[in-house]
C-alpha cells in the first residue's frame, strides 16, 4: 500500500484484462489507504489516552501521599480548624 508504481501495474492489467481492472485498482488503493490511516490513528489515539491515564494516576498518587504526610505532621484538630478535608484525596 505504499503507492509505488501501482499505476504501471494497473495499466499492464488494463492491457491484459480490460478497463474493469481500473475500478479494481482504484478501489483497492483508496480502501487500503483509508484502512491504514484508521489503524495508524487508532494506535496514536490509544497511546495518548494511556499517557493521560498514567499522568492522572500519578497526580492522584501524589495527592494521596501529601494527604498522608500532612496527617502525620498535624493533629486532626488542626485539619478541621484550617478547613482541610482529606477525604477528597482518597
């Protein structure tokens, strides 16, 4: 599906089979390129989605670690006094 010399092969087929070969080659070339484009885009989009999900998980983990470290350094009354709700980090 590189498209290299496909028209020469098509014209050789036209000489041997007839003009019906033109329809076959054009359909194969167009459909093949659309399928390859869709596969490439699907892999690319999936890769970006995984990276976004990994980034979201790391951010969530950092927030949880910060919440746990703040629990160890402060008592529970200071968290209530300053309005820190640690439940949102879970």
